C-alpha cells in the first residue's frame, strides 16, 4: 500500500518553458537508464525480496523515493511544455501544432499524444521497456546492477544539466545528481553488508562455484597481437575468490568440437547438404516424450546417487 503526498520531494519549476529541451529531458524519465527504470527495478526487487528486515525495507524505501523522482520529472516536463509548440517560423506552422513541433525541434508526441504532458518514453519517443530492469532474486547481482543503473542515470542527468541555463531546471537536477551519488554508495555498502551477514562468501556472484571449471576461472585470454591488456591486474593479479594468481594465454580452441549441427527436420525445409545424415521429422509428442524421459532419468539418478 502506498500513500501519496501532494508536495513534491523537491521543487520542479523551470524559469521558462522550453519545448526543445523537454524533448531531450524525456531521456532521463523514460530512457533505458532513466528514472522509470530504476523505479521499476527497485520495486520489483523489493516485492520479490525474501529477506525481511533491513534489506527488503531498504529496497522498498529507495523504490518509493524513485516514484517521487518520476513524479518530479513529469511535473517538470509539463511545465517545460507550457504553451508548446511555440517556435513556429511562419503562419502555416503557427496554425498547425504538429508542423510547429517538427520545425521547433519539439517531440511531436508532446503536441499530438500527451497534450503537453510527459510521456513514458525516451527522447526519441521509444516506449519505456520492462526489459530494461534487473530483478533476479539474488541480492548480490541485483545490487551490482543497481550500482551501474545509478551511475548511468547520473551520467545522463549530468549531461542533460549541461544542455540548459535554466536555473530552475538546474536546481532540481542538482538534487537528483546528489541522490544518485548517495544511491551508488548505498548499493556498494549493501554489497559489503551482504558479505558481512554471510549471504555471500565473496563480493562476486559464485553460484555453483564448487564445480565450475577451476582452471578457466584464472585465465585472461587475449586475441590481439601486441595487446597491452596483459599488464592489468586482471592478468597479473590474484583471484578475488581464492587468491590464486591469474595468467594470460592466447585465445585458442580448447576442444575438437567444430560446432556441426544435427540434421534438420525435413518438414522445416532448412537448406542442408546431408553432412550429418538424414533428418527425422519432429513432433510435439516427441518433444513431450523426451521431456518425460529426462524426468525419469533424473529420478533414477537421484535414487542411485549417480550425479555424473
């Protein structure tokens, strides 16, 4: 349950309308690294969090704050669009809002779709996409994603701030920059606490680390003649997991598997030269049967202790 307070978290009043800048401003609202992304990312991480207490509460608190940031940006956008489009260059444009929007550099959807209001899109009008968010259920990987999201969001906000001289806009963006600075630290300290609280042995994701290929976890592969990359700590330092030294090797095949594909289903009409023999028609029943056989095999392995 959420409660709405009429007052914004911070003032969102430009000195004057600016439809052209509003078109750019859409990026930090509905772009891939905009405020809508971090808002939805944190909310879904919080709702899915299975660690009651400080972690879940912290994620939900920042998610709620990001709702406030989205509201601030949408209000600022509407105020920037006041009276838009206002950059008509002749009588025809003055009588045609869509044409005026194009001539003035305004996002035409502000004139046609939203009636001078913000849109859940980026600066080019592309709709915000749920695929932008990361919410895996693993707090370590999610917190890592959150650091990157805040850094990208802050960078774009900083660039947008350099595109205007409007004091009202810059004052609000100065506040947003400060919050992004804090939030990056919040997630980094959260990663530190996850280790201290025993949720992770190292500060990198290590699921199934007991049977990963140990040798491959200590090699930097280079594929560039005369590469200087081998001078970095990723090649000359020691593993953050077990302290063993890294080494550099030339990228090369580690197998004789040449990637030859199986013969295709003849009913799929795939271009094929017969190199893997005749193909067999596939059926939904066959796929279902294979799935059932896999389940049976797993049960047998569990009963016999065969985990090979």
